[in-house]
C-alpha cells in the first residue's frame, strides 16, 4: 500500500508541475506538441488542436514537449527551416521573459498546490495537541514517542490508546493523567493496553519498570510520551491564511536546510543520513497515511515544496539550471551553443542520477 501511495503522490506532483509548464507555454504563444500523462511507451493519444494529449504506460508523472525547447531538438530545427512554419512560436525564439516564465511555472504550480493542500487540511481539520484541561470529549490519547529498550518499546508511535486493563481494573479512553496514575497504581503488575494504529486494533501487555526515567529511578514507568489530540477545523478564510503561513514557513525551512546541507557538503561535514530518497519516502508516505488522510495531504504538500526548491537550484538538467542559461543568454545577447548546452544538461542529469543512487543505497542501508 505504501508503494502505491508513493507512486500516486509522485504522479500527482509531477503532473501538477508539468501542467504549469504547459499552460504558461500556451499563454505565451509557444507551440506545445505533446502533453503526456505518464511516461512512454505510449498507449494512446488524443489530438486537440496542435497538441497531442497522450496516455502512457508508466504512471509516474507526466511531461510536456514544447517545440524547440531542447537546443539539440533536430526536428524543431528542420521544421523551422521551412517557410510554412511560424518560427516565432519555437521556445528558443520567444522573448527571454517568456522562456523564464515557462521555466518557473512548474515550480510555481508546486508551491500553489502545496498552499491548496495545506489550506484543505486546515478546513478538514488538523489533529492538534491540546492541554488536558482544555480537551473535549472528542480528544484522544496518542503515543507521541517511545523510549528505546523501555517496557513499551514495541508500542508504535502514533497509536491511539483505547483502553488499559490490569487484573479487574479497567479504564477506557484514558487521559494523560489517568494513564500515568493507572501505571503507578497497578505497578509492578503488567498492564494490557488496547490501541488503534493504521486503522487496526491491537493489544499489548506492558510491565512497568523502575529506572526508566533517569531523574526518577524509583518511579515505575513504561517509557512513553503522551499527548491529548483532537481535530480542530478552521473556517475557509482562516484556513487560507493558515495555509499561506504554512507554505511560507515550509519554503523558508526547506531552503535553509538545503543551503546548510550543500554548504556542509563542500567542507565534507554534511550529514546525508537525514536525506531520504525514493525508498525512504515510501516509508514516510506509509507513516503519514497511518495518521490519517489529513496527515497524508500535509506530507504531500511538504514533498511538493521540496520539489519546488530543488528544481530551482541553478544546476544543469533542473529548471533552475535552464533558467540560468536563459539569464546568461539575456545578458550576453548570444545563444549558448546547442552542443554545449546539451552536454551540460547531460552531465547534470548523470550527476543527479548518481546522487539518486547514492541516496537510495543509504535508504536501504538504514533499513537493514
């Protein structure tokens, strides 16, 4: 299920990104030859106007083929040599500002899509930690964290505690204080905890022990951090503002983190263990889905912002690298030779693939 969700999230985010390129290319007068849903091999296509909308076999995103977009696009050059083709509609023949708009459109759509998702989650209701004294009857007790090698080490983070039982004593839907008091009152007898995780109900026998809390070695505990959580919904205007705030904060945080990682990489101090590749993200998607639909939407929004920031890096084969080419051409008033542009993009793509392989290997090692 996690793998299917991963591909669904990836498909939607890439499709949103490419739709941004597509619509702005159309609006700025460029000829778009193909808008592909999925990647080849092609299954079938529908021609509407000058654009063919194709449906392809690999459902991992999409692509847009703009006439003359690639420097090495021989077909575009051949067509442009004929008198019947409007040369001005080629990507490289359009004004530099139009080229720049097309290149940043994908990133912009990822940011706007993240804003939409954040706003939607705030309207649907976001699980929010509340003080026990302010909690309503709808609040639930969540396992916020679990200490390693503690009596409750096997209890999953994010589980909702439904019931506790020890002997003939039972408590249903406990609060934080009721949970801790129950442990203290029944210790050292084992406690049967009933909980819900990933929409599945389970039970676990936990035996309280001493020396679990460092500054309180004599106290019996099971080694969990608890939180009272309830769903809080916002009105449409408030959700839009909260979504905008979350989007802005996310962009600042991701940009800052990426800048620090790159800076540390140059001096050999980068901690790549905190970087997740496709394999790592599959696990994260599964964890987010376990917390519910709104958590999955929030995670998708965060991934969308990550794609936006990474795509803006001035590196060949990324939108930011191509945007740099446009800026250089705009300043120099000369077009970068097609051969060199193609070579730089090819080298950049190769480096990105090597990085992807390295990060994926790191993901696998962490799983072992």
